[in-house]
C-alpha cells in the first residue's frame, strides 16, 4: 500500500511538472517598437491563461526598410526566418510571390469570421487563404481643431459632402487666415483613402493596373485644386503627417483639420499634446449622396512562417493577440488602434477612460461613430506590384502634381501605370 501511495504521489508530481513545462521560445520581428510592447503584454496574459503552453517571446524591432528587406532575404533564402513577423500592408505583396512561406489562419478565423470587418482580410490573402491578421481597421476620419472651427463659425456636423468641406475650408481661411488642411507628398495616406472610398484603387481585384483610371485622376485633381484653386490646403510641413515639422505646426494650431486613419490618434497624444480637448473626430465627407464615409488604410499583417517549429502554438498565440475579443480590446487600450473585430466596439472597455478617450472631444463615442460606418469601408487590393506602385506614388506622382505641378494628374498617373504594365 505504501509503495502504491508513493507511486501515486510521484505520478502526481510528474503530472504537475509536465503541466508547467518550460516555455516554448518563439522569435518575432517587427518594424515598430510599440508593437513589441503590445506583444509582450499579450504574452503575459497568454501565459497566465495557458500555463501548459507558455511562450517566451524573443522580439526584435528594426527600422521599417531594414526589417522588410532583411525579412525578404531570409524568406527567399530560407535562412534565418523568424517564427512570427509583422509585415506592413504596402509591403505584403512581396511575400505573396512564388512559393508562399506563410501559413494560413483560415481554421482559426472561420468560426468568428462574421465578427471581423471584412475589408481587412483581402489585403493579406491569396486564393482564399488568409495569411495574416491586421492590427486595425485603419478607418480614415477627419480630425478637426475645434478652436479654429469655432473661430470661423463652422459647424462640422453640417459637413456631409466634400463640396461642404471645401466651403467650410474657404470660411476658415477667410475668418482665421489659416489653411483648412495639409496634404502629404512623401506618403500617400491623404490620397489613397479618397480613391478607395469611391471603390477605386491602384489595382483591380484581378490584379490589373488601374492606377490611372478616371476616378483616381479626378481625385488627384481635387487634391491639387485644394491647394491652388480653392486655396484651403498646403503641402504638409516636412512632406507628410509624421514629420516633426508637421507635428510642431499642427500642435501650435496652424491648420484647421487633417484626415488620417484612426491609428493616427496616437500621434496626437504623443506628439501634439497642446491639442488635448480641442480635437473632434468625424467620418470622411462623402463624394456622392449615400457614398462611403470612410476607408480602411494602412495596416500591419502579422504572419507565421512554415519554418516555425511550433506552428500550431504560434498561430494560436497570434490569433489570441489579434483575433480574440480580449486581444482586440488590448489593441485599443495599449495602442489606440481601431481593432478589426467590430463586435468589441460596443464593449464597456472601449469607452472606458484612457489617454485616447480623454484627449478627443468625442473620445468616449468614437466606436459608436465607427459602428455607423463599418459597412462603408471598401477593401484595398494588394498585389505583388503594390510595393513598386506605392513607391512611385510617393516619390514621383504626388511631388510632381501637388508640389512642382510639373505634370498633370493624368500625366503623372499614366506614367506610373505604364511602368507597372511593362
């Protein structure tokens, strides 16, 4: 009997040790240090909930270009590939070429697919396989400086169409002498959402080049007109909305508004603190009656590679971090992103006080606003040519049209399209 009791105790101890086995090491690369903060927080929660499947995450953050180049070389050579990686949306097409080394998430997504904003799947998919989960919807909105709007006598809730926005901008200029907005020339985030909200893009869903179509030409002409015809816009200081020169000017109240995705809220809280309590967030103006009032722009697809020695564990962790309800709430709480699961948008945690709800005038109602436009987001099309196309838009098209005016919108876009069609 004593021997039997000892044996039972030994088996119990062994079972207990086995349930708390050494954690599995997973490697992760990203281009954004803030993402590492999120993943490390997610690992702590995961390990608490899954002590028998604990993870030790070895994460590294590299500069944007360095990481994507380093990752592409690793994938092409098959040497040094991390288990998990963040891939920015405009670079994702590079990893859809040839023998795809990423593993699909369909088995984990499918039971909850209707809970996600559907526009966030196509950019990271090919032949029906979903190779990544995004951090956010990237719903594009307008951030209005309400001190300037009030000084100009503008009621932003009367701005429904882009024509209304132009008229409001002219009123702002006339009453305050300040531009209504700024436009980027070294990035395309003030251009891309305006074409996608019209169900256009640089490429058609079948991959054919559409960068020079009539909608895109008309929209680029509109941006040029905002500067030179209507005189309500300027080129953003520093060329884009992430430059310290822009942050300083906007923080000082130099411009009436800016349209950027929801993920830009963190730039306000971190780099434009003097605007706290002064910024109101609203949907994009429409192009046509009943037209879309937003666009899903930017994004980071998190992938697992088939070279990983613990694919099932890595997939489940990534899905927990970016696909579960708890993970999506954490994305908002830690990063201030609009998470891709819309079914968490009306959770109490999404309106609970934090640095984002406190900064913006309608901070506690942000997700009520997004619920109204979640079905007005057209999916962007990512192809193997997208990285080259975006580079041309940033380096050639926008500077030539919006700054130098050395080319018409039609000329600049056709030149880009001709290069892509070769």
